[in-house]
C-alpha cells in the first residue's frame, strides 16, 4: 500500500476514494472463510488495489498474502460504494471504499496466516457468523445470501 502512504503525505487525513477487492472463499461444506483482523473485527480476505493492478489481481494477491491460499475461478458478486462505505480509521485517515466482492469455491494450498494482518482465520457457517463481523462485510455476505443462496432455493 505504498502509493496510499505516499498520497497521505500530500493530502493528510482528508477523505480518499480507494478501490479494493474482497473474496468470499467457500469450503466444500459451504462455509465461508473469515479473517479476524488485527485492526478490528472479523472480515473477508482482501484489500486495496496497487497501482497497475486489476481488481481481480488485487483479490488474488491479497488472498495469497493474507491466507496463503491460491484461488481459482472468481465469480463477481457486486460492487459496493457510496456514503455508507465511509471509514475513519484509528489514525484519523478518512476514506470512501469502492469494493469489488468476488466469490470462489476453488482454492489450493494450506491456510497460512499473516500475523501482521490477522489474529485468526476460520471457516464459518453462513447461519453462524461471528458477532464481530464488521458492518460492511456483513453487507457483502448478506448480499451473497440474498442473491445466491435464497435464489437457489
């Protein structure tokens, strides 16, 4: 995230629009992989786009960095933006996120947690998600449930 740090030196804490990607990774039992982040509650693996990257490349890179997993085919689930995705982080930085949400059931490798970004990585049943799942991530999961799970019934 070097380019964001460089930009912050110029604009300070003022709001930025930052694009990124997250991935709903499902195991064979239909459970979703969640990440307990060191900077807050539970969320999905993902992060901010680097210069020159596509959003899909961002998703693949971030998942590999945060979980150790290589992911296969990605399904676009939605793009989320707007005033409800405004964040003010602990250091005072403000941002509006534009987040592309993907899903996959295809992954290879063993889970290897990056302890700089994660406290824990666990698969959860969609009906038993942790209470500490942050608001925006809950919105992404709910969108998936409404548009994928319920329409399949």
